[in-house]
């Protein structure tokens, strides 16, 4: 049985690469594992040798100490890997298949899964609908920033790439299918982007850039990206987006200078609960800022796609209300403008097959768009630190050195 190592959370701003158990077809006890899931048999699972696994902004929330994640939690929910073993209940996925793993774990059997709502599967997390690898309060499924990982319900969850060699050539694009590309696309799609739309994307991190690229793919006439980080805004401009520097004031005024009107057709929140204020308040955390701003600048009858993460427990929040996810949102404004709001985990399986085909047929180069930067497993702590500093990169961990693209973090 091979050894296994993984990236673990060891307290605020501290991650380590530690030895962990090699996966078995049973969910064992460990940090963050829901007691009701301990001993759960996984005959329908597959063990993957991880080829790439990405550092996500959602991971960064935990690493900053902004959730109730326990020390020792194995991180990582963006996984691409090669199947090395299958359980007795697996019929179609084969050893040797190279696959993308949707970050949301789903059973394929419950009412929600059958309706395509795989982000809120009813059977994988005893606490509430919805689950993910390596994430706090998501059932305790072991994370994938590791050498090997277990994927339950493999026939249902795994997206098998049609050609191994072709997939490896495009691996820095295809690795984004586990989360940020479908999540960004979901934000743009649920915001109602269509041919000719004007779109404002709040946040120029990897998900925001993915949302901007997705809006372009959907035919938007103009995509405006707002952020307070100039390096990330510069990356958006390279992609043909207009940009708004929110440190300079209200996005509404800057949008009017760009479009001749202060409103857009569609809005995407790719920031989430660690949002900061605008203008003179840009240095201060204000978690409702983006949502309120979007309601202000999205035209009446428009939609808000909200892939940015919001949590029910934030011990690092500035006030008691925000610590339990209660924000001062101008719902009356959204109601008066008849806005539609789309929130929650992206149902990755709704989009990943189509986006895979777009990548394989060179319709989009999402790895380049988010500046995919491949690092070793040993360099993961450095990658977390650099990502936290706001660099315009998407860090991709290659635990086995199989991509041939590793650079020093």
C-alpha cells in the first residue's frame, strides 16, 4: 500500500504537509469527520492518484481562521486524478481513467440529485444538505490536496476524460473543471448573461476571472470586473474586460463613465463574506458591501449570480451578527427592483461536461486566464501564503510531479 501525504490545516495561517492514511473503502474517524459518517462503507467508491489539486479561495477562508474548521483537517476540494482502484460496486469507471472530480459530493440517488441539484445532495452530509471534500461542516470527507484520495459514488461523480494523453496536454485547463470554471460559469449563467449583455463581476480572483471568461463565452457585450487589487485587475484587462478599482469609489460612478449609464444588465458576486468596503472604506471589512452594491447597479428585473461563499459560522467576523452569517442587506432595494438572487454551491455536474468539451476543442483557455501556476506538494504552504497576499495566480498542486510544469512557489 503506497504512502500518502496531504496538506493539513493547523490553525490560523498555518498549513503543513503531513503523512495521512491511505484511503480505504470506508470513512474513518478524523478531524472534521461527522460522527454519523464514521464507519460508512464506500463500495461504490474509487481511489484516485491525484494528478492536480488546486488551492481555492474557499480553502483560504478556512486557513485564515474564518471558519470553525478543526486543526488537522485535510484540505482540498479541487481534484483531478487517475483511478488506481475501484470498489466492488463500481461498474463503469475503470482503473487508469483520468477524471475530474466535482467538488460537491453527491449520491445520484436522492430527490435533489435526480433534479440536478448536486450541490445539496441529501445523503452525504448528516448535518445538512450538501457536501465537499476537505471542508468544514461538509460531512468530513477527506480532502484532495493529497497524493491519494477516495471518491464516493464514483460512477456518478467522476467525469472521465475521453483521451488520457490529450487531457494531460491540457491539464492546467481541465483541472479547473472541479470547481472554479463551473462555479464562475454558474455565476454568469444564473445572472442571466446572454448575447449583448452588460455584466459586472465583483471580484477579480480566480472565480471572478472564471465568471468573466464565462460571460464572454455566453456572448456578453461588455464585461466589467471590479476589485481593489491592481494586479488582479490587470489580469482582467488582458482578457478584454473593462475594470473598476473599488478603492477609488462607488462602482456605480465608474460604470457610468464606461457605459454612459450607472446600471448593468447582470451582476455576479465572486467575493463572498470577506468583502471590503469601497472608496475610503476599502481597507475595512464590510461583508454586505458587494451584495448591496450589486443591487444598486443591476438594472430592475435583472439577476444576481452569487457564487461567492457565505457561511453560517465566522468566528473572525467584526460583529456578532456576521459571526452567524447575518448581514445588513438592503433586501428592500432588491425587492423594489424585482431582482432574482441565485446562491449556494454550484452544481458542478450541470456544467462540467460541456465546459470540458469547450476546453478540449480550444474554445476557451481557462488555465491561462487565471494564470495557473503549478507547484509541488511540498510548496503548498508557500502557495497558500502567496495566494493570501493577493497575487494574480491560481495555484495548482502536482503531488507526484507528473505534469512536468512545476515551478518554485
